[in-house]
C-alpha cells in the first residue's frame, strides 16, 4: 500500500482536511516494483497486465500506434515487453493510469487537455534529449517529463474552486503560477507533485525531478535527470506547448544547459525530431479525451 505522506498544512486546511491523496491502481505500483526486480521476466509482467483487460487494451493500443511504428500488429503485452523493454511498457501503464485518474479534473481557467498535451510534449522532448545526452536515462526522462507538473492537476482534482482562485490571482496580480499557488495554498505545484509522487512510492530521482525541475540549482544530489526535464520544459515552451494555465515563461537555468553540454545545433536537431514524433503521438494525446 502507498505510504502516508503529509500534505502541506495550509493546503490540507483549504481543501477540507482531506487525508488521502489520489492513488494509482495497485497494478501500476506492482508493475513498477517488478520492473526493478532481477527475477522478473517479460512473461511475468505480461501476465499481470493481461489480467487487467482495460489496462491491457490501452497498452496494446499505444504499442500498435504510429508513435512506435511497428510494421506488424503486436497481439500480446508480453511481445510488446520483449520488443520495447520493461520500462517503456511500465511508462505506458503509468500514462494510461494518470490520464484515467485525472481526466475529470477541470476548473475555470484550467484545461486537462492542455495539461496533458504539455505533459506528453515534455515527455517526448525529455526522451529525445536523453537519447542523445544520457541514453541510459531515456525512459526515466520520458516519465519525468510526463509527471513533472502533476501537482497542478492533483490540486484541481481535490479543490477545483480553490485552484480557480489561484488562477485568478495569477492573472490579476501578474504573478507566475507558482507564486500565486504559494500565496493561496502555501505550496506550489512542484512541492505538491513531489508529495504525491512519494505517496505513490516512486523512486527518489523521479521525486527530485518533480520537486526541482523548475529550479534545478536547488538540488544538491545527482541532477542529470532533473536537468534533462528542465531543458525539455524550456524546449517545448519554445515550440509552442506552454504549461497548463501558465502565461509567463519559466526562468531558465543556464547550469542545466552547461551540465548537459547542450548547444544550439543539438536543440535544433531535437526540435526537428520532436515535431516528427509529435505528429505521430495521437494515441498518447487521445488519453485526455
């Protein structure tokens, strides 16, 4: 079961002393644990996912989408795992479950569709950057980008009227969204999302991404993954995919670009590849429907 993690006090008071954060289906937590076990094989995870018909159907739909481009239809989850690897299929399960969990989150000024489109864009950009700069972190960069702003949609789902107030304050006071959140909630979407990731028992590097991706200089531990998601966020904003409910461009940290040795030709190359991948990402984007 997910461990208990306290929400910031002011946020908990505002949303009516809710003592449970949204939970992922147990099957996703089991998949996450199994993918890091050396005793696990493709058939084990394939059987687990296949026992959940809804999740199995969504995973196979993604596997057979234009995004992955297999020439022949993949008929089983186990075959998908053999072809793509444990982590990619785990990321599909997380993507499908998060979209299901929060797709009804809506309030004045907040569109789940825009939120999800930005999340998918950041995931794709993070993976593309990682493939060139830190190939062993590519799958982690995808899920890090996908979940980086989950603190926004968490609060919208728990307290839509209060989050609408946050958005009004941001507009009328010309505040960046995080500052408006701190004013109203006492915490911002980065810390709120990290709290949620901890309850979901996600690994510490992913929790650090969610907590610090907007200001990686605050992190004193290994920040390769964090820097990848920071640069991916900057790239997708530049390519026309801003964060949900945000109008002010986030501050860029030059240290992230320097640490990764990112240069303009590389960003141009990734931008071109991103545009190609984005055109094929319909199955991922349709999860927000």
